[in-house]
């Protein structure tokens, strides 16, 4: 049996020693960001993506070994474990294979087969299987025994059949072969349930649908399962058209079962009995069991795809460009309840709040302008963050007039995604952070802060509530949460955290820090003032040597006693920096940022038994740009004046917008009309695009061209291709579900063919079938 470390090494294409070192570090409590950044010598410079995969596979394979041991113990206790079976179990490489081998030995409820064995019918089953030339009724007659519940030959044959059906359905090699072949050759089909055509019209593309199992993408699988869950669709795993057997003829599955047990129809008296037994074994036992297995496999594929999309989008959103520490006015738009206003200073501290009523029904436009101007002037506001929910364009127009009428204030207005702001407002953390502030005003604070630093603000919100996924409400809580938490951890530690300004939720995402210790850091900071050095963190209650080791390199102390404390150089490596300083003859303040000198140094001169070439190379790069923020430069999109509703759009218009969500089939772009437009994957670039995230990411500012507008169905088709690039047909795709936007909805039964209403893209959009709802990250209703 291949060891776990060797197997992972083979899968990752790295050395077993690298994997062993990483496993030892993980088992010792080290985090992935810490290992990836500060233990490169030990792991051979495995990156965070490799380490995340390693961590996941390590968990799976350890569970596999635990299950293997439990199965061996169970069969051994039954006295049925022989060397051959033990070897097969030892060689099993998946949980499915293990369970196939264990199936005959699993403790079951009293089955018909068990009852038949207890009645003494196993010899009859063996005889019928071994000698089909017998007449079954004649062979069964000696086994009739009313005292054992076998009233006649028919009952005896039925009992023997039950024994054979169980044997056929529990043969490990046969079950595994049928499962894998069905996966490779089978199709998932769907049909509409009787009387559900009208109610389930959003699943219209699946009313008569079939596609090979291996070709179904994640979002389509989830849409089909949701249609079944909502009792609109019936799903069935069946054969490809070429594999279907003629009526009253055995299918390939039944033929394979017969072959596995040496059965064939040669016209002998027992052949019909055995053929019927094979048919019933397939239809009543094997097919239902395999359907369950394959549906679970489909779900695993779908879940993995959806989690990948969500995690990728979340990473891009968290690493979006920060506007920086600038006084900001946050506006949470609304009509009847007014526009909530909050001013925060450069550190995010709330300076003032208010509510204005520029829109219906009060229409106090001028009063709103006066209030905003006073706030901006009093607090020297530089940025205006406008939530992109209800009344956002009207509020954006208000802000534009403010900017125009108060040029001396030099204000910049920015539309900001407010996804999750309401979740934050009602959270326990918001109550603790803003105890004296009405819950309705907290959203405006969050909107302002997330413009200043998206990462610092969004970590306060449960990742699922940020809303950049597809079908996330259908996914298993544990798998999604683990993946998203890993993304947040990697992002926070990749950027680094200012220990003297960070909130407790942000600190809690730092490598090695728990929520309790993060809270203690804030308490210590409030009581004793800003930290002057990283070593001062050792005085924080609960922050022991191990936590300090894991966290220190990711915590920044600006303008402290040691300039290195503001960099990504770990304190344990400060002696290396001292060697570099001695070699250059320069003080640390003069060396930091001096690229010419640092690039002239040979890293090999400063290596030793503890710090190898990878670490020294990283140190030199960090000294050149200490504490460098990996996020892009801040940039804003400008919505076109006069284009405020979907009715204002016309095909051919060129607009600027912001990517709000990326799915497997395209990207959704906010162009300022309250409905996101869809840039289908076939329209993202002039070249072939396999993954939309290769072209765009949430937060990107992009130029788009309006291709098609369907106002009644709130559908906007956009293109990022050049005018000269001819459109190409696109395959059927779906939109993510569970949210509020409705930029490109499903087709209606009366939709015109592509040749009559917009060509290939229109057809692609008509095939963009919705599962329930819209993508996350949308407007508030």
C-alpha cells in the first residue's frame, strides 16, 4: 500500500520529502500562509495553492485509512477475513472501492435473502446457478417445507432468487465496473412533471433534456437538482441512445452481470429463471444503488465547481483595490426611508451620521445637497461611496450635482457594492463596534469603509453573505465554509495587517490568531496605546510563543521602533538583515527601498544552516518594497450620463461598467441601470475563452457594448468583443441562483428563434436557463 505522503507527492508532482515536511508542519499547528511564506526551505517552496490541495488530500486520505482499519476490524471480528480479501482492501484507493468490498459483510437489516438462507434455501440457489440444465421447479421441490415458511415450489424459487439477487448486487468487481462504465457512458435526463409546465417555466430548458454525465458542468447539475427539489423536474440516469437495448431485450448492464457469473441463454430449462433473476437484480438492486452513487458523484462535481467559482470571486473581491485612508462619506440609498448618510475619517472612525430625503415621496433635493455639503466641508471628505442598491442611480445623480456645485471640495464619487451590508448591520459585531448607532445607519458606515479598504471591512461579514457565488445556498455548509475561510485567510495574510488599526475580525484572520487573542490585542492596544514593536505583542494575554511565531510576520507596525516591523520580514530572520546591513555598511533606514543596492547583492552570501536561498531572496525583495500591498491601484468606473434605466439602453451603445460577478458561463457587469448585463463567455474576448476568470474578475472596470435589450424580462446582453469579431454560437448555459439581480433571465415559451431576434448571442441568452432566483451580490429590493 502506497503511503499517504508518497501518494500526495505523486498527485502534486513534487518530492515526497516536501510533502512529509509540510505534513509535519501542519500537524504541528502551522498554518498554510505561514508555511508558504516562511518555511520554504523545509517544503521546497510549495506555494499556498499546493499546500491547500495537500491539506485537503491529507484529510481525505487519513479518513480513508481510518475507514479501511474499521472495515478490516469488522470483517476480522466476523471471522471472514482471508489474506486475499485483506490484500484487496489494502489496495483500495477510494472510499467507494472500500465500500464495494465491504458491502457483502456489512451488517444489514434482515433481508429476504437472509430469511431464505435461514430457511435452508442457499443450496437450492447454488444448484440453480451452477446447473442451469435443471428444471427449476423440479430442483425446488425437495426444499418445500411448510414448517419453514416454504409453502410450495414457487416460494422456494423466490427465496433462491432473493439469495442470488443479493449475491449479484454485492460482487465488488461487478459493482465497480458497472458504476464506472455508467459514469462514462450514461446520461442524465430530465422531464417536466405533469401539471408543472406553467409553475416551473423557469426550468423550461430542462423539460425535455439529456446530456452525458461526464459533460455536465457544475451550474447545470445544480440547476437540474434544484428543479427536482422544487418538484418541477423528474431526473433519471439512463443510457446513451446507442446503448439502449430494444424492448424485451437485456441491456448491456444485464449482459455484464450475466457474464460476471458465467450465465448465458442457451435454451436450457434454468436459463429463463436466471435471466429473470439478473434482470431483477439490475432493476431492483443495482440500478437504484448505482443511481444514488452517481448522483452523489454528480453532486460532488457540481459542488466542487461552485465552490471554486465562489472562492475565486471572493478572492478577487477581497483583493480589490482600496481607495486608502481618506475621509469618506457613505450613502446607503433608499426612497421612502431616505438615504442613510455616514462620514468616517481616514481610519474608519464614525464622525457623523444623518438621513436625507432627496427622492420620492419627500423630494427634498436641495435640502439633501445642503446637508451633504456641510458634512463634506466640516469633515474634509474626499470620497463619496454610494451603495449600488435601490435608488442608487438617483443618489449617484445627487452626488454628481454635489461634486459639480462644490468643486473646491475636490470630491470623487464611487459606486460601491453593498452586498452583505445589511447582514453586517444586524450582526453582533456591528452591535459591539457601533453600539450607539441605529442599525439602519450601520450600512452606510460599512459602505464607506469598504471603499477605503474592501478587505478590512468584508472580513466582518460571513463569506457566504457577500454574494459572489452561484447556487451557494444549495451547497454543503462545511465544504463551502472551509474553502471560503481558506480564501479569507490567504488574502488577509497575503496583504498583511496593521496591528495598530485593525479590527478584531481582521486580526482574527491572521495566521495563528484566534478570535479571543485578536480581541485581547485590541483590548491591550486600547489600554496601553499603539504597539511600538512586534516584540510588544508578547505581552498580550493568550498570545504565546507558537501564536507569535505564526502571526508576527503578517502583522505590521508602522512608524514603530524598528523599520523592519513594518515589513513582511519575519522577526526570526532579522539576523539575516543585520548581516546584509553589515555587508553594505548602511543603516536599515537607508537600505530599505534602495533597489539599486539590494539588487546588486548576491543572496547566497547571506544563507546559513537556518535560512536558505528562498528565504534570503524573499528578504531582499521585501526590503526593496517593504510591506508592499499586492492589491491593484484604485480606479473608478464612470457611468454614462442619461443612461439610468434599462429603457435608456440601445443596441450598439458603448458603456463603462464594473464586473460584479463571474460565473462559469460569463460575467455580470453593473452599467448603472439597476440590472446587471451578462457578457456571455462567447462574448468576453475575440479569442476562445475557456474560463471567464481568465479575462475578468469582480471589481474590474470594463468597456462593454450593448448587444440586446429585453426590458420586459430585464435582460441585457453585453459584449466585450471588438466590432469586427463575428459572433459565434454559444452552448446552453445557466445563470447562478439565489440572489436578486436579473440581468439575463430565462427564455419564455414564446421566444422567437435566433434568426428572428438577435442571432447567436440572443440564442445563447435564451439558453441561459435560470435555476431559482438570480446571482448573489445584487440590489436590495
